């Protein structure tokens, strides 16, 4: 056994943990403002949910899933993404009968067997949103605006938004045939991996890093310039709404998202502080997914945002929440410490963040401990103070000290800190 987390996974230690909690608090508060309700789905699903939902030509389904058989021989898969499970739950619980659209948000770990590197993990966390049951382009704009709003409130630096359309499946098939016809004469020049991608999904070649492939794709026909009239109108309305909301974006005809379920609107936010793994959140419309999973025809749109990457982007900013505690109760006497347990509980019941010594330290060591914990104040209660019904309260920033009656200590501190 090695005392290391499995390859591609990581421990989130307290400094990042605090930042991460703050990120999630802001996201949660914004989801509430946009009238989303929370949903929690299982960490694993029947493999079919992803095989059918995410799509057989995707990297996720072809080579990244953590699939296993349980003891009764069922094929199960650890959730690689959040949309297919939410659509599965929508169908299972007949949510199409609810007033539509149904707006759901989630916070969950995702599992993908990818090559680990900075910002790319085999277990990562996302918060995400799914809106089911409306085709209105304003829903697309609202979902994009919500994610932009969250990044803005978090102060994530260097954010860019790219938007495109994947058209409806029927017209996309026509486009795909044209793209293949364009690519055929170049097939001999393409590296092996690109040829495989071409067979699976030629649009993925827009994502290629290989300069030769990039050059070929630069002159390839673009789906965005041949959208069906309905998809074109939809796209125009989404962009018009983004303009109204003053959300800056770039239209990018080469934007391909790595999931098969997308129809019409797709979008991706990148962060220029993140290096190669710059995708910090993305999503799009999936008007056929619910049907694919056995439900009634129901349009949908949503996004997922990578919390690990948001934290990475925020690490170099001063956006981290304040660490530390409000009070360190220093009681350098074992008997007295036991008698002051109710006072500690009272202080905590008032919402103050309070710590006390739990190791029998002497007063000096307690003060060092208080400093390590980032205590704003230390209340010292020695046997003589206690007899006099007093505590000495020291402000750790200014060094200012005063005697405070023990009886009123909780009231007084709750007032000062509030
Ligand atoms: P996705 O683009 O695959 O979309 O993932 C969403 C976000 O999760 C990415 O933008 C990125 O920030 C983060 N992410 C993805 N893979 C990793 C990884 N290996 N390590 C760290 N972070 C990662 C989806 O998953 C769709 N379900 C989004 C969606 C919802 N579309 C419609 N509704």
C-alpha cells in the first residue's frame, strides 16, 4: 500500500478548502437568485445512461469511463459528467408533468480516466445547472449570464466567452457529409489519431493541436455559416440577448464540445491564467437528450463549471476568504478549563468561531497556537481572573488588552464581532 492518493486524484487541503467553500457558497447563492432548485443524483449510474446519453463517439465514452461490474454483474459507471444523470432523473420521476421549465443545479465529483496534468484530474468537481422544458433562446442567454455572473462575483481573472451553434442533428448530418468530402483528399496527410477522429466525428478535428491538421481545418467549411433557418434564428436571438445583457462574447465557429448530445447553442468560458487546461466552464443545449433516454421530447440546456480550475485561477488573486477564528480562549489551568466548557459552548452557540487548547499547553504555547490559528482575539482566564469574575481580552492585531467581566464575555464579543 502506498500512502498516496491514486494517480490523477488529489487531496484538497484547508487553504484551498476554504477558498472552495467560498466559491460554492457564492454559486449556491446565485443559483437561488435565478430560481434553481438543487438535485443530487447517485455517484454511479447504469453504464447505458452515459453510453447513450453522452454518446458513443465521445472520448468520455470511448476511453475515459470508470466502468465496473458490481457483485450481481450489473455494469455501472462512475459519473463522468452531470447532464445525462439529471436527464435520467427527469425521465424517471416524470418531471415533464411539472410546470416547465424545471431548473436544477448540482454540485458533484466527476470521474474521467484522462491523462493527469495541471488542472486536469481523474476526479474533479463541478457545479452545474440544467434547465429542462423550454426552447426559448432567452433561456440560453440566461444560463450563460448566470455562469458569467458567478465568475464575475468570484473575481475570476482573464475570463473569455466563446459561443457557437451545433445546429439541429438533421442539418448537422448534411454538414458532416460536406466536411468529410472536404477532408477526403487530405486523408493521406493526416496523422493516425486525426484519421481516427475523422471517422468518429470529423468536427473534433477543429480541436486538433497538430499544426498540419489546424492548417487544413482553417479552410474547412464551418457549420456556423450553414445553419438551418430555425437554428440560425435561434442563434441570432441568443446573441441579441447577450448583447442586451452586456455580456462580452466571441462567436467561434471552431468551438466543438466533447459531448454528443449538443444541439444549437454551445458555449465555453476559458480563463487565460490556466495554461493548457483553460476551459473553466461550458455547456449548451441538448434538445434530444431526454428522448434518447426514453422520455418525452423535452428541450434542455445547461452548463458545468470546474471548481478545481476556478480555485486554481483564484489562487493568485486576493479573493480568498479571510482565514482565522474570532477568539482563542486561553485557560492555563486544567480544572478551570473543565469548568469553562459551558462558556466555550455559549460563545460557539452565538456563531463565533472559537478554539481553545486541547493538549494541556502552557500560556505561552497557547498564545503561539492562537497565532497559528489566526485568532483575532485571545481571552485569557487564569485562576485569579476567574476568582475575580474577569477575563483579559487581548486584540492580537493591536496588542490592546482589557479586562472584561466573564459573565458578559459572550454578549460583548458577539457584539464586537457581528
Ligand atoms: P465539460 O466541458 O466536459 O462539460 O466539463 C465542464 C467543466 O468541468 C469544464 O469546463 C472544466 O472546467 C471542468 N473539467 C472537465 N474535465 C475536467 C478534468 N479532467 N479535471 C478538472 N476539471 C475538469 C460537461 O461536463 C457538461 N455536462 C456540461 C453541461 C451541462 N452541458 C450541458 N449541461
